[in-house]
C-alpha cells in the first residue's frame, strides 16, 4: 500500500516511464506495472489528472494506445523494434 502512494509521488510533476520507475526503485518492470495501473486508478478517483503519452515507433511514427503502459516489443506497422516508451505523469 505504501509503495502505491510512493508511485503517486514519483509520477507527480515530471513524466516517467515504467522502466525508469523500476530502475529507481530497484524492481523489475513487470512488478511495477500492476501497481502502476492501480495507482493510476486511485489518482483518477481522487480527482487528479493522469496524462499518458503513448508509446510510439521511432522509425515510422506509429502511436500505440494509451492503455499500453509497458514498452511494446515491435511496431505492428513496420515491425521495427526501435520504440519510445510511454511516459506517465499525474497532475494534482
């Protein structure tokens, strides 16, 4: 529970990716993702604005859906693997 509150504090202000959060907290990406989804729901319920800049392909510019929080493996349009990770930010 305290970890999820910490996630809210980490995401307030500057946009962060799941990888950068996991690296900062010394955890694996997949371990952070479930707690991050819950923290986003909590933030929305508390009236905060959650901004998700979706993942996108560096090669062709394809933009993934906002529901995808983890870095995708390949671009469905060009099959490239050079992708930007989604960035998540919470505004009070």
